[in-house]
C-alpha cells in the first residue's frame, strides 16, 4: 500500500504547488486589472504613480526571489519527508532525495536570476 501512496502523494503535491502558483498569479493580475478598469469606468484619472505601482505587482525580479525561496523550501520539505521514511528502506530515501533535488536546483537558479537582475 505504501508503494502506491508515496508516489501519488509526491506527484500530487508537485501538481498542487504549480497550480497554486499559477492561480495566485492569475488572481493578482485579475485584481489589478479590475481595479484599473473600475477607475477608468468611473471617470477617474489614472495617474502614472498608480500605473507604476500596479506594474510593481508583476515585477519579475521580485517574483524570481519568491519563487526561488519557495522552491528551495519545497525541496527541503521533501528532504524532511525522506528523513521520516523508515531507515530500513534506503532506496526510498534515495528516490526522495532525487525528487527533492529538482526544486532545490530550480530555486537556486531563480535566486541567481534575482541576484543578477539587480546589477
């Protein structure tokens, strides 16, 4: 039974995290666009400061930092999961370490993008 539950949990959690990132970003952009649309419909003047603040919501450098930190945390969570697995199954630990390396490496890449975008 555990042979089936652990892989299902791992892949389901990866899909859930990707969906949460996408959904959060979609909601954030939708809210910003609705706010701008309502201001224009009510005849309010859209100031350059407002447009600048709204563009800050989609700042790629800020997004890279957040994604990097979250992916490293996600990979670290998988490592913790591997430490919880009984020690009499070393292959399970190796598999979990392999899976955890992907988000950690992606997180490091995003942190590098964030770091080099400031220069």
